[in-house]
């Protein structure tokens, strides 16, 4: 029975007292186990002595001696029997200890009484026999030596009676025997104390051991009940020997089925991704080596789980292998979280496509394969056309669905061998290798298929959304390897510049062009600070009377080294580098300043970039310029392209409302070339519609252009809006436009753009000839 069955180590104040009680119980138990033999010998010895020394006059004493021995034996043996049959107590009651000591004392008294009752009257042989009997009785205390107090209680009456009796004879021999009995008794007493100390140490060690085992079992039980980890143990045949409740739970099998199961069967992985780890585990087991943190995918009731297993061999006696012992953990949730995190690191959360980081890794691997195997590959940069308008008009939710739809179509179209990635926003990239990238004709077919596929309307939120895509293509190794993406991006830029919804392959001159554009961009920033820009003005004339009715302000850049740079060249660059708003603000400021000095109160028209319209406080800029130079608002006309307010957002409506409150005039520029819609004319109070020069150039010979001009004029007239045609270079064009009802004309037929200092003279001359009119 465990010594610590009722010891509570969590209560430190009770541990010492409990230990003392356990030692007493253990000492008594050992004494009582030897007591029956000792009691039997003593009883037989006393009966034998009673028979041996039976003589007249001694009958009463010897009868009492024998009777007392039998009674004490019966009492003692009965107690010993009950002790063995009952549950071992936690401690000894003081009353019980006194009773046991009383019995020991009585034994000492009756044994010690032999000396005074028989020794004095006997001869030398009798005395020798009595002395030997007393010595044997003293040695008999060895059976109760585990309890010093009990042994001493027994020895003292035996030795004291014998010593007094021997000393009373006055004989030197008897005195020597008495002294020897005392020495013998002292030796036995010290031996008793020594054995008692040994028992105490053994019990204390056993208590501590059981205490540690109890604590260990407690911790292990708590560990297996509350933790995800579980313990496992095998025999030398690598069959499960210890099956914990936790192991049974995670393996979804009953303990009896797991018992004796080969460990290789339990750890057999599911799928090829665990084959290498399992082979490593089997190799370690075969070599009897420890293994640690082996990650294994296993199938539990059809579900894929992940186990992390560690183990070490059990060696008995430093030589004999007896199995393995280890710990396992079900880390499925952690593994899934790590896999999800790894996926998010390398993939786009919205479309689940590879992201820029992953695409660069795949691109690097393709480069390695190119050097190692000579396998070419191609990179495609894709940019969706008019995606922003979808975002702004239908909301970001619709934009997200559109991006997902694009990803699905690209993945389905290009197949599993192509790497389709979303880099950012509406930018995608495609990596093609093998046969898809070897042939330019195949690449052309692929690009055309992408353009056609993404040109099919996307059903989003009960509406059909139309977008396009521009593609730039670069092929390794002919277009380089390290700069492949940059060159594909250059080709994409060219595709967008040449009309969008198209694809372009990289060409060497694209690098030269981009270098030149970067140089222009750098110079443009300096030119803004240095004031290198100029305003030229081109007159707007009445279509019927040819009188000047206003001027359009046109910005010019007089580069110190390149001379005059075309607006068609530097305006797009200014928009790209974010300088268009500053440039546009300067144009408004300068146009108002110059117009305020003219001798005739004719209006001045200023072109507004869509970027400036959306990303600057245009109404405040206009109001400040008008106030600063004292120009009446109705003399300033702002020409807006359709793309500036393609999305009818609250911000757009607010800007238009504030401009209308200022009293400036609004003109719709390049009508018919973009996303012409009658809804613009219905929503926005334009004062004029400008017909693009692309419709004027072939007049009057091109019937289609004539029909378009007629339709624009009819729409504008019906809505009470004036029309102006730009790019008029011949009298035939002038007459044709007038015949269609156009109100104003602008072009080289009447005047080229002139510097600001020539406008006053032009107005003065026209005024003298009555060729100036302020009527629009």
C-alpha cells in the first residue's frame, strides 16, 4: 500500500507531522511482522523453564510464569493478527502505543523475575542456565528494535532485575555476569536506535519518492486532459504499449484497437507531402536514434490532420532496447493558420491569385531555368482600361467583383501552366513559359484572346460592365532577363498611349523614348519654377459673320535647349508626373491676367485637364484668379473633356455647382470622341459644345463625318447650347459647318495661335473693321 495514500503535499504544514506518523506506523508494522515468531519462542522458553525448574515450593510461581506467558502470547498474537487484517492506519493513537508498551513491559517483568526467583537458590549450572536465558531474552529485543521506546521498555525490567539479583549474591563471578548483561543491554539499545534510524530514512525516502510520483502522475494526467499534446510508448517490437485517453481521442479509435498497433501504422502519412518526413522517422527508429518535431499529415475519419511527433529510445541497463517513448501533438489548427498566412504572404486576398512577391519568385525561377535548360519565357503586363470609372460609378464592391471576374477569366483562358498574378489595383501580370512563349505568333494569338475575352461585358449587380485591357509583352532572352518586367511595362505604356484595349511587344526604341520622356519630365518641373511657359491665343469667330467672339488660351513651352515643345508631348507627361494641376493653375491665372488687359471685353477659353478637375480645388482657384485680376466671371470659359466628369459622383456635382455659382461658362470639349452621352447634357448646364477636329478634317466630302456634325449640332440646338468646330482650315469646311448650323469656328483658316502681346493689336484692328463681337 502506498505510504502517501493520505499525505497531502500541497499542505506543507502537515508534511512533517504526517511523515512522523508514517515512520511510527512503519516501525510498528515491521515489529509486529517479526513479533509472532519472537512471542512463540519466548512463550515456549518460559513454559520450558517452568517445567525444567518445577520443584516443591516453586509451583505457584512457575505456574503463574507459564500462565502469564500464555495469556500475554494470546493477547499479543491476537493484536498482530488484527493488525495484518485491518487497513494500515495513518498514524498511531497515543493510547494504542501505551497499551503496546505495557505488554512489552509485562514481558520484561515476567522474564526478569526468573533471576530473583530461581538464580539465587540454584547451583552453578542453574545460574549459568538462567544467565544464558536472560541474555537470550535481552537479544530477543531485536525483533522490536525498530521502535526504540518499545525495546527499551522491554529491556529495562529484564536487565534491572537480573543485575540486582546477580549483584546481591556478592560473588565476583555473578557481578561480572551482571556487568556483562548491562553492556549487552546497552549494545542492544544502541543497535535498536541505529535500526530505527535506518527505518526512518527508508520511510522518508519512500515517502519522497511516492510524493514525486504522485505529483508526476498528477501533472501527466492534467497534461493529457487539458493539452493538445499526448504521450505514446511502444515495446521493443514498436507496438503501442501506453495508450492515453488523449491519443485515443485524436486518433478517433478505441484504446483496445490502438493497443499493440505498430507505431508505423499509426503514423503512416496521407499524401506524398509527408513521405519524406515519414521516411526520416523510420530511419531514426531503425537506427534507434531519437527524433524530434517530425511533421506528419494523417487521415482521421476522412479529415486531413497534422501531427507533430517526437520520441526517443528506451534503453534498460544501458544496453537493452525496450521500445520508444515520446510525445505527439495535433497542430492542425496551427498548421492551417500558418498555411493561410503563407498563402496571404504570396497571394492576393481578393482574387487568390499570386501577388507581386510570388510572381517575382516565379519569374526568378524561370530565369534560373532559362540559364540551366535554355527554356524561354514571356512576361505580360496587363492594365484594365476604365476600371476607375466602374469603381466610382458602381462602387468599390462592384470593382472588387470585376477584379475577381477578370482573374477567373484569365486563369480559365490561359490554363494551369501560365502564372497569372495580380500586382496591384487593376494591374495584372502573366508569366508564360514553354511552347506558349517560344513563338511570337502564339504570343500574339494569346494576347488577342485576352483582349477579346476581357472585352466581353461582365455581369455585375444586375448590370453589364464593359472594360478593356492594355497589354505589354516582353520575351526572354531576346528582351533581356533582369529587366524583363520593366520592358513589358514599357510596352504596356505604349499600348495605352496608342488607344488602349490593345497589346504591344517591347521594342528597343521604347527605352530611348522613355528616357526622353523622363528628361522632359525633369525639365518640366524646372520650367514651372523658372517660368518658361507662355500663353498663346487663337481666336474664336462667328461662323456666319467671321467676327472675333473670343480667344482660346493655349500653353506653350519654350525649352532653353529644345526650343518650343509640342503640348501634345509635354501635357501627357505633366499628367503622369502630377505636375498638370500646378501648370493648369498657372494657365488660369495667366489667362485671366492677360484677358483683363484686352481692349474688347471678349471671353477667354481655358482647357481644364481631367486630373486638375478631380484633384484640385478648381472653383477656389478660378475665384481667386478672377478676383485678383478683376475679370468678370462670364468672360472666362472652362473647356472640360468628357472624361473629367465621366463619373457622376457627389464630388463632381459639387465642383460643377460651385463653378456655376461663380458665373463662369462651361464648354464640353472634344464631343463625340469619347464616351458621348446625352445624359451629360441633361445633367450639366453647358454653354457650348466643341466639335472635335477629327470630324472637321474630311468635310465636306465625308458623308459620315457630315452626319455626325449634323447630329451634334441638332442635339445642341435642341437643348439651347451653342456649338463650335475646331481645326477649320478651308473655306469649304467653313461653309459646310455653317450650313449645318454651327455657331462658332476655330482654326488656321482664321488665325494661328499668337503670343499674348499680339492680341490687343488684333482686337484693335478687328474693332476698326467691325470684326469684333461679344455675342457667343
